[in-house]
């Protein structure tokens, strides 16, 4: 269902059977990890024109790993991380 680099890969599957017998498969809820408890790899300063996918590609080698930067910085709104230049972003080892 999700690629191996997805934040949902490790999340447990669940099944709901409705009253009429329809089976609905879904992923259980993903809780955000606490960024301050994650192991720091490095810090990156946002420059003009930066986007999370570009930073992720440059630092982690995969633009689809932008969610790791969001997790590390406790970001509910990813664009908030790059809307100001000179914002310092933590890059951490992937958490669950």
C-alpha cells in the first residue's frame, strides 16, 4: 500500500467490518514522535527558495523523506519550516 520510504510503512494495519459485512482496511493512527528526543544528525539553515523536498534530497538523498524533517522539528504545518530564511532545521535519524 505504501512505499518503503513512507512514514506509514511501519504503522499497523487494521480492519473494520461494517454492519452490512463490508470490510474496510486502513492504517492505524500515526502519532508524531517528539523531535527533541530524536538523535540529531545535523542542522540546516533555510535559504531563499528552499523547499523541504529540496532540503531532504540534498541532505537525506531522497526528496520523499521530507516528513523526517517535519518530525524532527515538531511541525504540523510543513510550510512553516521554510517560510523564513535563516530558520535552522534539525535533521535527525528517522523515528517511528
